[in-house]
C-alpha cells in the first residue's frame, strides 16, 4: 500500500487602501482526519494578533477557526502550516447500478432513513453554486447508461467534462453561474466541480464539493516552485452499501480526469464552494483591497531535517 507525508504551507495576505476598523473572519484551513488521511501537525499564525479566537466544528464536520480584529489594521496575514500523512484508499470493487442508487436516495413519505442516508441526502439538492436543471440531467444521461454501475457512470461523466471543457483561469470568477460555465465550457477546478455536481444532482445522486490540495509535479529537471500551487477542488459521490451495510463516498477529479489518491489532500467538504471557502468574513472600512494567496505542497523527502520529514 502506497504512503506519503506532505508539508503544506497556505499563505493569504490582504492589503487595504484605508485601515480596517473591525474584522470578523472564519478560517477553514485545517485538514480533515479520514481513514486514509492523518493530520499529524497543524498551526495557524495570524497577523495582527487577533482577539476572540474560537475553534469549533461546522455541520459538515469541518474544523473551523473564527477570530476578530478590533484595532485599526492596514493588512491581514494568515499562514496555515500542516503535516499530513496519506495512505492509498482504493476504489470499491463493486458498486450498484446508478439507477438503484438514485432510487434508494429518492424521497418516499414515511420512510425511515439511516443516519448515513440522512447525511447523504443533504447533497441531493440545489445550493448557491449548484443547479438542478433539465440540460444538466441530459448531459449526464449520455454518460450514465441505464445498465451502468455508479462507478462506471462517474468515470464516464468525469472523462467527458475533462475532454470537453478548457481549463482557463481568466474565464470565470468565484461568482460565475454554473449555467454560464456550461455555455462556455471554460473555467477552473471550482467550476469543473460545480458543473459535475449539477449533473450528478440533476439525475438524483448525492454529491458534495471537496476542497483541498493537490501535489503538482514540476517540469523535468526543474525545482518545485515555492508558493506556486493553489487550493484544489473535486467532487465526492455517495454510494450505499449492500443490504444496509455502511456505504462509502467515491471521490472524482474532473479537472484532471482521475480518481484521487495519495496526491489529493482533503481540507473539507460542503454543498459547494461557499460552504468550505478557506477564508471568509466581514469588515468595517478597508476601502479597496487586494489579496494574494500562495500555496506550497511538498513531499516530506524534499525537506530533510524537519520534524516530520522521513
């Protein structure tokens, strides 16, 4: 079984044209603990030093940190540093037919749902960035043949999106509607994920938005660039277990046309990007603002001598 240890540095810097008088912020920068992922060290440094720091868990099980700044400040710096251990998590050997899954998730009055099915049902519906529409269902229907298994349908849809869409960091913003993404077939990983979620939910499948990091490889012969990476996004689809046994979630990365493995580090998940944005808040003052984000993911063997390097 393959294993890997990563060092992750996620730095965010805001600069304001006039001082901010009051700021309340929420951070989602703590990697989740999962059967295949262990966060062995995690620290967050904030400048200026904040007040009213609170750590808690949201309704999706993601770790959050909130804080306030009640003194004038012309900038805000947040640095999250993590060490994460990953092990291989193989895909299920067999999955039921996708129509069987959709039927199991469909609403029937008076039916009792297990806690697992109830949790999955939260990801069946529209959310601010995910739409349920006939055109999305029609697009997905060309990938989910009537006799296809859930895994086969996910793989076909993921490959089609990868083949027909163009990765273009200038084509969209965080507020671009998914209908516009579909019309232009251009965008970034966030857009690929929102579109795939729209397709899956439009045919009755439960799917969630996953935020995290991806280890990228530098060109041959070149060193890894510090701060050149970015947060990544993919989707996860619920698969019930046989005869009431526990089910699982199948991750899929349409931006790269692959099922995530030990190179994908999970921060958290929600219905769409708004539920899991790394840093979000409100402030008084500030005027015009600029934001710079730098992310570096490095394998531990590139960092000899550090505490968790191997």
